[in-house]
C-alpha cells in the first residue's frame, strides 16, 4: 500500500473514523478500485477522492461536514448499480459514502411498516420482509440493487402495477443534509425535502434509514415465458404490435406485468400474474399474448422473486462489465405505430451491432403507479404505460459500433414517436444533454428551488443531478398521473 494521504480532507475523514479499520480508502491503495470503488460500468472510469464506509448516521454526518469544509462533492452508494457510475460520483474527485454497514431492520406489527437501513440489497429486503410476517413491497428484480438508490429514484418491478413504485412505499426517512445535520423527512416533516428525495434523492442528501409500508405476500404467482424464433428481426414487427396493444389496454388487469425482450438469438415475452392460473385465464390475457413456445411456472411470492433474480442474472445484474445503455418512456399517446415498429426492426437487422450481447427491453408500467398525482413526488412518470431500455455489452471492451447501434435504436424510436419522449432517471443515460428536463419534466423547477434551500452549494452532486436555482419558475403541475394515458383499471388484486 502506498503512503497515506495527508491532505486536510484525509485528516478530517480519518478523525471521523477514529482509528477503525475498513472505514476509509484512498486512491494510493493499489486495490482501491477493486476493493473500495467497485465500478459497475467499466466503460466509464471514475476515481473518487476517497471512499468511506460509515457505521452510524453520526459517521455519515461527520463525513458530509468534511466534504463541505473542503469543497468536495458527495455521493451516496447503496448497491452501486448506476449505469453511469453515479454512486461513485460519475466523475473524478467525489467523496463516496458507502452505506454497506447500514443493515438495520425492524417491523412494526401494528402498522406493518418496516424500518430498513439504507445499505440493504433488494434480495435481503425480500427475505427479511418474508421472515417478519410474510410481508412484501414492490421493487425491481436484480438482487444486488441497493434500496438506497432504488427507493429514491423510482424503483420499478413486476408488482408495481399492482402496488406502485418502490418509492411510493416510503413514508419517512432519516437523512443527512448538506449542513451535516441529521433530519427526519416525511409528508408532515420537512415535506419539501421529502418530495425531492422521492425521485431525485442523489442530489439532496444521504438517506441512512427508510420507513416503508408493506403488503401481505400474494398467494400464487404465475410466471409465463413465451420464446419466439424468427429469421429476421423485421419478422417480429407484428408480434411487437400485438404485445404493445395488449399492455397499453386501459383495462389491463393490474395483477399482470410483462416484458418484451429482444436479443441476438430470439425474443422472449415474459408475463407475471399475481393470482392463480385459473384467474389468469379468466382475464383473457393469455389469448392476447403472441404465440410462441410456452413455459409456465406457478410459484409463491418468494419463489417468484428468486426465479426473476436468476433470470436477471443472465443479463447485467451484479456483473461488472463495459456497457452502453439507452432508455425512453412512453405515454399511451407516444406508442409506436406499425410503420415505426417496422422501421425499428429494419434498423436492427441492417445495423452493425458490434457485439453479440445486446438487449432491447420493453416493460409495461402504469396501474397503481399512475394513481399518484404527477406533482406528489419528484418521480414524474405517472402518465407512462411503457418503458424502453437498450443495453449493449462489450467483451472485453465496448466498441464504438455498439454505442452507435444503441444510439441508433433510440433515435429511430424517438423519430417514430409523435411526441418528445422522456427518460426514467433509474435507467440513466449519461449522454443526454438535457438530462434533468428529461428525467424530472415539470417537477424540475420545484426541485431546483428545493435544492437552493437545502443544498445551495450543490454538495450532493453528480453530472446529471438537480442544480440549485432559487428563482426557478414553477410550472403549473398536472394534478393527476392518470390524466394522460394511465392504466386505471379497478382490477387491483393483491393485498394492501
């Protein structure tokens, strides 16, 4: 190991650690990147000024004060799955606060609200909720994603149409703000900060603890997988149109979720239904899903989550790799026409993809997510019915051809859509010029003013986080997420 740094910042950080081992790491450590930084996207090299691993909220407050006193930006890291490595700063020179030690968990059996430390991975959250009353909540499928980022940016998964997004389950947080103070935030306490933390959290503080509402676990969960083979991707155009028509149906049962996944060797349409196989058949949905080789698995809730985790591991999941990504969000009015779909498929056939490892993933959204008013939280995608994610992975390095291919797919989709498409910040795209507008839309001016109140010097910052602007002009909000293409079926299913 190299010589220990002796800067004022390092002295301050070491004082907070007070001699504890594994409390702070510096770039002079030859294993700094491997043991401390652990970048997710290997195509975006980032070197923090230091990585800290606090054990208490008081430690976090101390580290934040050290950074503020030395004019160093701060970013919190929970699971470290940012596509642009924003959890380690997104650019060189940030102080990283790694929340791995925050594993506290408790369940209030009167309210069935869970208190969850900010360092938990989704896999652990699922198991602890199960072990404490067989409870559940909506979240994504990758087991290694951290609750800290997931519940402050959106947090979407198969049960979200039934229960809402992960952040919709947050009722209170403990957070360290830019002044180094430990605060509580909820709808009744520091409500402006709470609004910002629910959708744009990386720019407003370090959350050490969540209080979250939960649901009884569903009973049966039916998982369908439809494998479709083809000669050319262009042959898939009518298949995709049929699937898009299904998932954009305003009366689509909220217990149903689905993905359309296109890759080099085929297409898979996955379907999840929270109910029995007979109940699923009675909805009429199976008759509307494009035909293919069908695999059916009936699980309980825990088995369903485990099965999805295994599937997700076949993609990026917890694997560090060099990759490029693109994402878009669609209201019902933005959906692709037959010509637009055909143009996208033709482009895929004709492009030099530069890799055999790529995925174009379309997810259904809406339902309970869209019941929440668009101006109730920083998360603004309350009018969306579909998301697109594109990934291209390089082995061993990422080629410019793969980057151009993914950009080309996104451009084709944008041009085919009748309206300007937004982007979900959880599927971050580091190449966007107008990222904040695309992520937060009409909520951005409100966020900029809240930022000016709570973090006027932009201490909590990454390349695309909200910037302070005390004079930002507030845009008249949309009063209901359902006013522009939401799925508002009353077929809710599940418990509350």
